[in-house]
C-alpha cells in the first residue's frame, strides 16, 4: 500500500511501482494500467485516481 501511495504522489513511476510490488506485466500493455488496477483494490469505496 505504501508503494501505491508513493506512485499516486508521483514519487515513483509506474515501472518502479511494478518492480516494488513484484507484479508481472503480462496481459496489460501499459504499466500505468497495471498499477492502477492493482492499487484500486485497496480503495474500493474511494474515488481515488491512480
């Protein structure tokens, strides 16, 4: 969750977030989409844009 917050604040980019979250960029072509999809799980009731 710390990584998602840092990504949202612009402290790290999408590729760094993927590396820190240990995600595999296989089915989604854009790194931003992968991070957005992963981080949205932590804030399902919030309207936070990643």
